C-alpha cells in the first residue's frame, strides 16, 4: 500500500470540496449555517477504518475498492448512499 499516494489523493479530494464552506441547514424555525462534519479515514499497516466503522483489512474486497476509488481520484463509491451530496 502506497500511503503517500493515498494521503496525497485524499488531500486533492479535500481541496475539491473546499473545506470550511458552510451549508444551509433547514430547521423548524428557519435555517442556519452548518459546517459539514469531516469523515476520518485512518490508515494502519494492515487495514483501514472509515469514520467510526469497523477495522477493515486491506485484503477485503470492499477495502480494495475504497482505496482504488481514492487512487483513481474519486471519493469512495461506498459513501454515495450515505452522503449523496458529497462528504
């Protein structure tokens, strides 16, 4: 696993979503500005943890797909159902 390339690609993806930009959140009494919550990705020697999820070894197909998406310059496709507007 090329950790340097993964971190570099994640930084590129983060710059695409313009970190720190607030979003409008509608409330019962109107609306307010909300900063999007970051989704941490923790890299270990033998696997990853996405958000507060379970440890996933690099040999697992879903982990390999997640990292391949990042290496290809895309946000992991597994995040799309939970974050349809991006993360």
